[in-house]
C-alpha cells in the first residue's frame, strides 16, 4: 500500500477538470464504477484498469434508481474511509464520490429504457433495475470521459446490458469485462456476502458447485432441462430459494434449450435474507 489516500472529487466539474488534464497529456483513462463496500473483486477491476491505462478513476455511488422499494438501499454498506484506504493500496489516481443531488439534481426527468439482454433473469425479478443501472452508468461514462470502463463478470447480465447500451448510444468508451473473483471455496465475492450468517456462509458455496456440475453435464451433451431441474431440487434441499437457474446465449442472453453456441449458466438464489447471483461459461466438451 502506498499509504496516501487518492484525491476525491465530489462534483462532475471537479472530475472533468482532472480527467481533461490527463487526456490533454495523451494519457489513457480507465473508469471503475462501484457502489462502494469494496472487496477483492472491485480491486481486481482497478488492477485491470491499471494494467491498460495510465490513469484510473474509481467511482463510489450507491445508486437509488437501481434499487426496488423492498430492497436494501437504506442499509447498503457505505464504509467510505475503508474504501478509500483500499483504493490507495490499489493505486487509484482519483475517486469520484458524488452526492445523490449531484447525480440526480432537482427536476431530473430522464431514464434510459433497456431491452435486449436486460430481459428475464434479474430483469424479471427486479423490475426497473437495469433501467436504473443503464442510466447511472451512462451518466458516469459521459461525466468521466474515460477511454475504457471496467465491470466484473460476476454481474454478467449487467455487463451485457452496459455493453449493449454503450454500443446503441455510440458512447466512445471500451467496456471491459473482468473475470469473477471467488473465495477459495468458490463463492463469488459480493458486498452482500456480509449479510450471510455463519451457517449460511458454509452452505453458500454449494450454489457454484451445483452450477459447475450442471455445466459439465450439459457440456458433455446432456439435455439442459432435466439437468437444471435436478440442480434446483438439490439446492432447494440445502435451503436455497431459487429465483432462476438458466442456460443463456453468452452474448445476447436469449434463453437456450440446447447447447448450440457459446453459452452462460446464470443463477440467482436467496439464502436466508441474502440474495446471491453467479454465472459460469458453458461449452461443449
């Protein structure tokens, strides 16, 4: 760790002023959008940006527009000092931490409406979620004027939605996906893992294990339907409440009923009060 906290911008004007200096000097700028409560998965995004860019900006903003009325916006962890210390260790050059009023000033009336890869999966379970994601990400991309923005594959549907949005709106930024970071037992890192009780934390890795077993069967030629039904039954017996476990096209996220092209297995499940999501690639073996 370098021990020195990176500078913080809390206004769009301050962010743009600094990035403009870097861009004028011919430096490539990478943006890592986050909602804070940073863990090793977020720091992997910073590392990926650092490997491809001279300058790295991380944003921290808990976006109210992507939370539903019964979701955890009010209680979502916001450990700003700890996050800044981690970003110092990761050598971020600037942290953008706007207040809600800076992102959504009085009279704000524009929302991006998403389709395509936002349909089904989390889009069905969380109505309006991806419209809120697309709106805030579009604002961040425009505000930061970065060359590239980095998103984790753990939120795979979000990554596909953001890529589609940037392409459709001709935003001049490269959207880079970074592989999921996992605990040694396979659990995908998430800021919401802190909600798991000790017993739930012991059970949680079974989601990824069941997915890997199902993906292997499907890759060997087994029909996806029965394989996924067995996986759901097994996970339900362990205490998971399954929202979905589906085989989808790896790019468009259209539903697949056979393994005919590169695919992704995606899942969402509740374990106690914690909502877990995960995904893995599926290929013919």
